[in-house]
C-alpha cells in the first residue's frame, strides 16, 4: 500500500513565486529518485478556526498563505530510500539558508494509506 509524506506550512504572499520555484525543483528531484507523485497546493478557502484550523496549526500571519503538500511513494521503505537520495542530491544543497518560509512552523509527517491510493 502507498506511503505518503504530508506537509502544511505558511508562506508569505510576497514569497509565493520563490516557493513555487523551490517546489518545482523539489518535484523534479523527488520524482527523479522514484517518488510516484509530488503535489503542492495553495490555500484559497482555509478559514481561521475558533479552536483549530490549518492557519492556526502553522501560526499563519495576515500576510501569509497556507500551503498543503504531499509526496506519494510505493512504501515506507521506498520513502526512506528516496529521501536519503534526495538529501544527497546536489540540486538540493542550494538555498537552504534563504528558504521562502519559516521552516519552524512547518508541520510534516509520514502516513500509511489505507484507502484511495
């Protein structure tokens, strides 16, 4: 059954184009190393909830937009192998010091699928 890495983060609206450039490189690298799918979504209907919500989860500010992303792999074992290759790929070494978002507020995790993939 497929394995999914999921991500939620907040990107300043002024940095959206820089984020898209970074995401396109990410898609190229992850898929080159075997990821089945790489998806990036920009929130356009993510209300700020009274108790919990996507914006609350990442402490999104007024000038930020929520990004929801995921990468699909054949299995967790494949994910671990692919991620090791991605982190060793020289294309991923550029720009970590100038990320277009605050990585401390990013939420991420790995998920075993049970329906739909």
